[in-house]
């Protein structure tokens, strides 16, 4: 981990496929900072690896500040690839998670637990 990450807080995430019981690789994730006027500014992106994680924090260093953010998990391609049952229609396409960073010196971890018809999240460690 770089000194830049150690000196400030940082944001990480990962995706677990609860239906298949494994990490979910190949999911695009985008991060937006939400302004006071509700403008959404793209500030980060990445794709989950074989362990369902991004290779580095999606937000760290001087950009890691208090405020409102939104992660979007683009799950439609992943769900189509792994749940091909023709009788099963795609339900989830994108999953937005809006949250607030209020302590810029802490580690924020926002995991996604995914299944074809639902999801959950929490602030992890």
C-alpha cells in the first residue's frame, strides 16, 4: 500500500456472488462524487478481478474527502453470462449504492452481495 493511502482514508469494494458461492469477477464499477447541487461527477472506475475485488482502492489519497458518493455496479453482463436459463429474465442491470464519507481518515469498504434477483450491502472493514 502506498504512503498516499496510509496517510488518508480510502475506499474499497468487492462483489460476492451469493447464488454461486464465489467472488464475482468481470464486473465494471464506477464511482461518482455527488455535489451539493446533485451533479454526479465520475471520479473512478474499475473492473473486479477473479477474487471479486478491484486491484487497488477506487478512491484514495488527496481525492478522498468527506461528502456524498455513488458506486454503480454494472451487473447485467455478469448475470447474463452466469445465469443463462432461458426461462429466467434478467432483473438487475445496474446497482447504485449511495453513501456518505464523513471521516476522511478511515477505510470505507462497501461490498456487494449479489444474486440474480437481489443484493445487499453494508459498510465493511
